[in-house]
């Protein structure tokens, strides 16, 4: 019996000639806090979009709790929450309306929707602005609204595409707090991020993708130890090595007009 919360088998997506995600085999245990790393354009968002049912794979399968996202989309989607990269929110709704709408859509009972919405608004410090239209919200306020909408049904598996991007230290802490509570509740969390320090602090396991291929996967300790020296290394060093970048950041190329 399959026990993975998230599993991909040979997951592939091609855009014209570009293979954005190439034969990806990923496994995430139930209850894990899983970090998904990779340079810009590596294929992180493409992978997440295939896992959550937003983008059809060219080949391969994406499973949530053993349920195929593309064979049984309703059953699979009922188990997940998603904070996508673009955060397409209904901008003509207020945050309160939007979060309630998400709860209703996920089938949360009406009285529960109202109560959970107020608790989420409060926890995310959005209560004072809850009746403002989302179109008038700042980036961070939108992100927090999108997060509330993604978790109101207490999903078994939560996907977040760069939840900390463009977020200040206070909001970052609040978001980490919300994620921590979900984790205590048993939610599996899968998130992409460029902020290695946050990944290092939060994650139990990490995968690194480069050019659409998986180049490292394991617990933080395993990955650090995998370095060929056998010594402990930092996540930054591991990341740079895994994606084939030099940690010597002296630019080799020059800008001809800057001398
Ligand atoms: N809709 C699309 N049409 C064509 N090419 C696409 C499309 N979406 C993504 N790509 C290409 O697929 C590759 C992977 O993109 P993706 O958005 O998954 O990267 P990413 O790892 O999320 O990067 P970032 O860290 O910048 O968000 C890139 O080369 C990108 O140009
Ligand atoms: Mg992305």
C-alpha cells in the first residue's frame, strides 16, 4: 500500500522544445515539511502546477495520498491546499469574502467557514483591512489572504510556491507560525523557496532541481554529508554545488560599458 503523501513518477512537462520538467521522481512522506529548491527557471513552479492539477503533464504521474491528480482530480484536489506562484485572487472581493468563498468551495460547513475565517484573519493580522477589496491590497496582504484561503479546509497536503517571496520579517514569522500549526495538525507541507535560511530552519527534507532534473534529495543531514569531502557543509554550498554553480561569486563575464 502506498504511504507517500506526494509522489511523482517520471513526471515530465515539455513546452515546445523546452523540457521544463524532465522525468521527475519525487517522494514526500506524510507529515513532512519538504523544501523544493532550484535556480530561477529550474522547473519548480511547473512541477507544483502539475502536482496541484493546474498544468497537465506531458508524461508521468502525480499522486496525492496515492490518488492520481489527473485521473481522479476531484478526490485528489479535495485533499490539498495551494498557494500558487501567481496568486490569482478575485480582486473585486474583500479578503473576508474571498476566504469565506474558498471555505465554502471546499465544502466546509457554513458556521465553521465564518469562524475559521475570523480566526485566520486575526492570526494573519488582516482583521482591520478585511473589508477592503483585494485589488487595493499590498503584495504581502495578498499573500496572507491567499494563504488563509489555501488552509481554511485544513488540507492534508499543502503546496506553497515561494510563500516568503516579497514578505517582511513580521509577516514571515506569522506565516511560519501558521505553517507550524498546520504541521502539528499533521499537514504535509511542500514549498519552494529561494530563501535558504528559511528552508534550513523549517524543512525536514529537501529536493534540489536544476534544468528540470532532480539533482539532490534527502534529509538536511544526508544532503550535507553527501558532499564529496565527507565534511558537513552549509545548505548554500550544497545548493551551489548541486546546481553546478561556482561558490566563487566573482563574475567571470564583464559588462563592457562598466569599467
Ligand atoms: N507556460 C509556459 N510556456 C513556455 N515555457 C514555460 C511556461 N512555463 C514555464 N516555462 C519554462 O519552463 C522552465 C521552468 O519554469 P518554472 O516557472 O517552472 O521555473 P521555476 O523553477 O519556478 O523558476 P523561478 O524560481 O524563477 O520561479 C523555464 O525555462 C520557463 O521559461
Ligand atoms: Mg517559480
